[in-house]
């Protein structure tokens, strides 16, 4: 039979346990930095956006927020770092479709399960790659580029952010649909790939819109088409790939925020809310829109549904292309 004293002790223990559970799921943890892992080198679209978001999150959360670039191995290196981290909201992954939707179909032995080892937090923004060529290229639109490639099979090099990246796969789609032959030169991110494009080491690159727009404004590249069925205001008169003469390359993507697997729902909700507030900043909105991206700021549930849709869509594309990277 419980005495009043033992009942009070048991009640106190339960309350302490509940308080500890709440504290364990609190975000942010005072004094603990938030680390946003970007699996690409500095200077690309994803990195630029992550740094702006980090500034706004740091102001709102009251803890340091840093961007940690961990490029390499088709985003696998950075992704593994996040997968191994504590699911407390203090380690996040800012990436694009390659990580969760493309790698699982490209690698037979991927060291993570994109649908189990990563927690969808937010589909941050919709974006699509832009077909760019050097400013001095002897062709002025996509039809002329295709004609040149057919007349010079295997003489054009196309760059990509990395093996298996969207910039790689979309170029493979262009070759298949247009019936042309080019040589693939993979890099470790958009920055290196655009340097090679501007220097004419590669003659074609499906680049992220932020860097594509900046380089076009500087007179360094020409933009021939966007891989989306809808236009983006920041791209001006740049046509869709179908409008430019090659239909069938409609593969919009975008920037996404993930956490490690098993993140508690309340932590996911807190991180999502903090990101949504940061995205409402006029400075952040201007950076995204001017860079040719459409802010979505989705819920975590909508992001999870989108990840599965992208997984299936890219799986069909990669199967059709017949690409395996191991």
C-alpha cells in the first residue's frame, strides 16, 4: 500500500522524467551551435543560400549557426556526416535532389538509406538548372547547339557539379533525346564547373540559376534554356527546354533541408518554424527570387511526400538512361 510520502516521491519522479523529456527535445539547446552541412564547395547556389539562412537563423535562435562545406562523392560525404549526428536539430543538411532522390538509384551500395536515415524538414525552394554555354560559343540558341553537336560528335565537353548530379543527368537526357554525343567532365561543385565553362574547358553546363544569372549578367555565359515547364522572372526571356527546341526535359528540383533520421516531431516542427521565419526576411526573399528560385517553405509532411515523389520520378529517369556509378 502506497503511503502519502511514497506517492509524492513517485509523482515527483514522473514530473522530473517529463521535464527531462521536454528538455531533451528542446530546440535550440542553449550555447550549442547549429551546423548546416552543405555537401558542395563554397560559391555555388546552395552554399550562397545556406549562408544567408544561417545569418537569419543565428539572429532568431540566439545560438551560433555555421555553414560547414563537406563536398565530394556525389554529396555522400556530407550526407554521412549528418546521418551520424544527434537528431537534436543542431545538425542539418542543405542539399538538392541528388542526395535523397538520385543517389539511391545510381549506387548499388549507398552507405545511407535516404528514406530512413534522413528526416525531411522543409522543401525550401523550387529551382531548375539552366543550360549555359561560354559567351564566345559559335552557337546562339539550343537548336544551333544541337546542330553543332551533330556535326561534331564527341567534340563537345559538358561539365557537371558531380557524377550523378542533376547537371549530369539532365545533360545525359539532352544527349539521348536530341541524338547527340558529348564527353562528360565531372567537377566537385558548381564553382569549379562554372570556372571551366567560362574558360571553355567545357562547352556546356546545366548550372544552378543563381550562378547562371550572375555569369550571364557579367557577359561570361549565354543561357539557352531552363529545365522547368514554367518560367522564372529572374531568368528574363530564357525559354524552357521545350520552347528552345528539345521537349521532354522538364525536371524541376530545388533546395531541401534535412536532419538526421529519428528527429523527434517537435524538434522538426521547431526547426521548420525557424526556417519559415528566416525565409520571410526581405533580404532572404530577394536573394532567392533574384537568383531564379521560388520560395516554398513547405511543411515537413509536404517535404516528406515530395521526397518520395522525386525518388520515384528520378528512379524512372535513371533507369531509362541506364546509368550506374558503381
